[in-house]
């Protein structure tokens, strides 16, 4: 069974692309077949996966506007360990073009249909806005993964996003739901961050992932080297956090390991025992399933 996740938040700078790239890498380490779709005209997920976005011959834009099959645009990234449907600044034109197409909001869903079954997980890195590209991603996805920085305006922005998810579920995609809310760039020394974290758990309960992604220098450095943090420094706190998130996601969605299904250049990893960042800033080990 293929799980399609839209990684989205209309607020920028919350670790959305970081999550799409590093969660994809962590899932690939568990021998899941992973496709990451860069759906942001900035193309940061493309470069963060080790690809030169200016040297691409075919991108997701060609698929959306010119009907090029996704197979021609998908690239196997050795640097990242998973498959990438890349993007660059040309994707801005696709947003305008999709508005003029009949059935524009469902274009990505149509394109994914022939290839989705080849993957266990498809992660879509959405732009930091609620535009036609984001609408396409939500129409194609099974669920939404929401990276969230624990700060003052977080809950207000989250409410607007959840309203959008409800509207898409009612009009375009009845299966769409919130898979989980991920606390990112977390500094346990910050009192406000802890207060917002507590409010999230109070309001959303089990939909808040137990894994917390801390502020981490290695995590911030990895994109400049064109690789996920799991390739850049696999022992860093950021890498351990995304391994823990992958384990949590796999347990939630119930996918099984596919024999020979590892993505390019990847081995195996057991995410049954995962290190997570505790709310007090210390590291703790979770074993088995969630309570």
C-alpha cells in the first residue's frame, strides 16, 4: 500500500523542506521505497537531495503543463538514497498554468496514478503558501504531515491550515486527513516553546508526534552539502530525531518492509528502538509501539 503525505505549512521557515528530505532518507533506510516530490518553486528539496536544479532536463513542471510522464522526470539520487521528482523556478509558471486548466487542482493526482504503486511512501514538499500547487498536493495526498515551530503564532496558523484540509476533504479528496503534527526547531530552554508544545498536545492529542526535532547545527549544515543529515552526520541529534520519526510513522501507517526495496545506495535500519528528543531537552529511547 502506498502512503502519500503532503508535508505542508503555509508559514515559512518551520522546517518543512528539512522534514521532507530527512524523513524520506530515514524511511529509505528502513528499506521502504520512497519518492520525494519537490513541489516548491524554490527547489530547495531538490538541491538538498544532491541534485543541481539548474541542470535538470525534465522537471515536475514539464509533467504538469506538457503531459510528460513522471517516469521521465524522476531521478534516483545516490546522495540522498531515494527517488526525487525535482523542481526549480520554472514551477512558478505551473501555478498559473494549472489555474487555466480544466481539472487543474487534480493534475498531480492524475500524474501519480501510474507510478504510485511502485513506492511505499511518497512525500510532497509543498510551498509555504496555500496556493494552486498546495491544493494539488492536498488533492493527491492521503494525509498531511504538518511541521510546526513552537512559537506564538503557531496555533493560529495551524487552525487556518486545518480549515483548508477540511475544505479539500469536502470538495476534492474525501480520504485526506491529518497524519500528524511535528514539533520542529525545538529549544527546550525556551519557556514559550514548552508552553506551545503543551497546548498542542492538549488540543490535538495523539495527532502530535512524540518525536521532537531539536535545533541542530548539523541539520542546518547538511543542505549546503547536498545531502540529508543522515548522510552528513548520522550520529547527530537531528539525524536521530528523523530516524525516530520514521519509526513512529511506520508504526502508525503499518507499512511492511519490501524485500529488495531499498532506495539507491541505502542499507537497512531498525527503527523499532528509536532515540527521541524529550520535552526537557534530554534524549530518551522509546521501544516498541506507542502507548
